[in-house]
């Protein structure tokens, strides 16, 4: 999985550490760190992080859809 650099940018623009976002979202810092690294994301976690940082949680999954659409099918 590739890191969610856009999420890191949002967090840093608000002057927050991973620990602070995790506290606001009610999750562990390691869980939040995994989310930034592109791992371990459920709808429930997406909603918590998005609420803590003030954006729409759908963005997590819209980005994933966009990446999947850009992949070309393997040729035989």
C-alpha cells in the first residue's frame, strides 16, 4: 500500500502530531500511523479520523477508487 500523503498534509497543516489526531479520533497512535501509511482502514476508522481532522470520510475511499481506475489491465 502506498502512504496517504494527502492525509499527512492535512494533519500537518493543522499543526497536529499523529498522537494528537489519534486522541481526537479516539484511536491508538499506532492505528493512526498505519492509516497514514496506507494500512488498516475501515469505514469506522475513516469516519473517526475524518471527523477529527474536519473532512468528509468518503475521501479515503474515493482516492482508492481513482487509483483502481488508473490501473491498466494486464495484457496476455
